[in-house]
């Protein structure tokens, strides 16, 4: 798998595996975390050890109650996409083809406007994009976006005291899982360049870069 690594807990928050499965996890902002519970990043790593998003869906539905602090998780491959929310127990949703964003906030809460606005902007961008390079540039611009209206947490690229965007990754895998592109900004993307890691990921997958 190709992913970031939490040097403290040993888990990750986003990655791609050799089968073209993409998994991303965010903390879910509901209450102070219980340090005695298993790391959510280790769960993300567990899911990256599976072959398909359907297997991730089944594994998430089988999670025991009260085993993790709250989180949101998304997993997708060329055939299936799932979104899960965990607050003492898992709720797993199969996603139809489309544009979906996930944040640290519960769906339907007041701060969830951030997710809905991002989805709308990306849909508009995709409708206007003429080619893959324009899609990549549009996603970079979305990752750098600041529009918090006084609340930095409302921005995609967040800068708040003790909290904020640490890095940004763009991963594109085609529906047939034969081509991949991956770019990563190792820092806030408004100040850090996106570097192309497609070669390393394509080699791991035996895919072609596109």
C-alpha cells in the first residue's frame, strides 16, 4: 500500500493499495476522544489491507460497538464506493456514482455546509473540465481553498490554532483499475507544492500512470 504514516500510533488517514482500492478516514468531531480506544488510523490501515471496497463495506458493518472514537471513512474502487460513519456503532452507506465529500463533521450538522459547498464546486468543475489535467488543476485549487467567513474550520485548507490541514493528496484511479495518478502536498497545499508520486504508485500496482 502507499499511504502516509502516523509516527505516534502507526496508522494512516489516507492511502491506495496495490489493487486500486482508495481509503480515507477523518476524525468525527463529536466529543473528546477516549485515549483507551484503538487508533482509528490503524483501522484505516486494516481497510487498506483488503482487496475491494465491498470487502471494506462488510468489514465496517461487522465492527464491534464502542471500539473506536467517532470517525468518517470512505472507500472506493472501480466498482463500488462506500461511506461509513462510526459513533459507538457503524453506519455504512453504499454510494451511487457522483461527487462526494467527507469532513470531520456529522452529515446534517451546521458545519456540514462545508461538505455540501465542496461537492457543488467540484461538480461544476468536472462539468467544465475538458481533460484530465484540468480535473487535476481543479482539485488542486479546491485543496487550497480558503473561504471560512471568519471561521477557519469552514475552509477546505484550514488554519486554526492547534488544528488544521497538514497535507493534501489527489488520487485518481480509472474505473477499470488499470491507470493511476497520485499527487501529494507534504504540508498545507496553499503553501506546499503538489509533487507527482504517480511513478511509485503505478509500479506498486503494476498500473500505468495517466
